[in-house]
C-alpha cells in the first residue's frame, strides 16, 4: 500500500510534494480519490455484469485514462477505451451558449497549460508501461468529434459501461451528454469531474462551475433528478451516478441548437436556482448516509 501511494503521489504531482491540483509535471490533475474511484466503478460494473466500453472526454496528459486502462488490464476486463479531446485546449463559449460568461478557461495561460497533444498522451502511456491495445484517441472539439463517434458506436451496437466527463465547461458537458448519454448501459456509470459538491448552493455566489450547471440542467430536462440517479460525492470536486433507466435524449433539440446557435430549448423550465442546488445536495447527502462506502481498492491491496 505504501509503495502504491508513493507511486500515485508521483503520478499526480510529478514529485513528493503533496497532492497538487494543477501539477506542473504530473500525469493527471484529478488526485488520488478520483483515481481510486475509477477502479472501484470498473470493478462494480464488472460485478454487475455491465458490459461496454470506457469513454473519457477530457484527457489532458492522459493520467486518468492511463490509470483506467491499467486497471482494465490488471483485472483482465474486456473493455475498449475511447479518449476524446481536442488535444489543443478549450474553445470559447460558442454562439448561443447558455454560459457565455465562461471564458476563464480560454485565458491564454490557462489554455496553454490545458492544451496537450496526442503525442504527449501516447508518450505517457509508454512511460507508464500501459499498453494501448483497444485504446483509441478521438481528436477534435466534442461538438464535431462526438456525433461521429456516436455514429460509429451505434453502427457496431457498441454500448458504454462508463462515461467520464472532464471537459470543464457548460458547452463541452452538454456535447458529451447529448451525444453519448443514451449509449450508456442501464447500471453503467456517469462520472463527473468539476461537479463541485457545494457549488451553486449559495444564492449570493453564482456557480462558476459550468460542468455542474450543464449536468444538472440535463438531468432536469430529462426528468432523471431522482433517487434512481442519485449523485455520489468522491472528493467534493468529482462525483458520479449510476444510470437507472433508459430515457429518450432530446437530441433533435440539441442538434437544432448546434445548427442555429440557439440552445434556449435545452434550458430547464423553470430554471434551476440555488435553492434547487441545495435541495439536490441534501437529497444526495441523505442517500449517502444510508449506504456503506465502497473501498474495494484498499480491500484488494
Ligand atoms: C481538466 S482537463 C482533463 C484532465 C484529465 N482527465 C486528467 O486526468 O488530468 C480538460 C481537458 O478537456 C479538453 N476539452 C475541454 N473542452 C473541450 C471540447 N469542447 N472539446 C474537446 N476537448 C475539450 C481540454 O483540451 C483538456 O485536455
């Protein structure tokens, strides 16, 4: 366990200096708990016989993806891996965006540190000795690349067991959900980075986390803000839920939004407020108190 922890510390920070959120040389920025979470959910999916692939949207230097693929290899699971990223950073909020204010990520210094090429990701797989068989890099901005990936997956009747969202912004998160959510198997997992457990619950402090706004809007519009889809906290930043049933995703409205630069039809009515965010959080917390925490990685070490 000590060796494993040291290894993970170096992996996420690049050195023995504690867990950094935005490491200068580390392979991932997600931190230890979110890394362990992906292994636990891969094991849960296997235990529940949920077949299908693993998709990560938002790859950066590849750290989370490499860790997930390593777990797939170690536990001899049969899962394809799709790693979707522009490999050149984040775009500005697009015309008609429901979060036009979300420009912080595209500031030059931020985007310089987020834009990592396919070469860097491939090189990092090699550096960590993790094979890339069954791994496909899907380059491009999600709004362009994910409809094509969707068509390919549907053409092969390929389903997803785990969908991991780490695209930071509102638009990116909507692109992922409207293109891929209905391909997730019932019983499969949707994992969110940048959820921010307490974010958006304070009326006097508007939420800055567009990814959280997007996933909660999507859940409200598709009427899945219920006990079957309750969110679980990972580390106050990341969170996940299990898909409880099939829903018809309003893809036509999304496609029309992309064509016409008008996403207003994707807004929940009424709009979600800080009071709704507080109510959801209380519901998730109450649910968490009733279930035992899963700590498979520790048990198996
Ligand atoms: C927070 S980083 C991902 C962190 C990574 N999962 C890790 O293990 O550290 C966000 C990534 O999402 C990508 N991204 C954000 N918005 C995107 C979009 N609309 N299309 C494609 N890639 C996007 C960025 O290029 C960046 O690599």
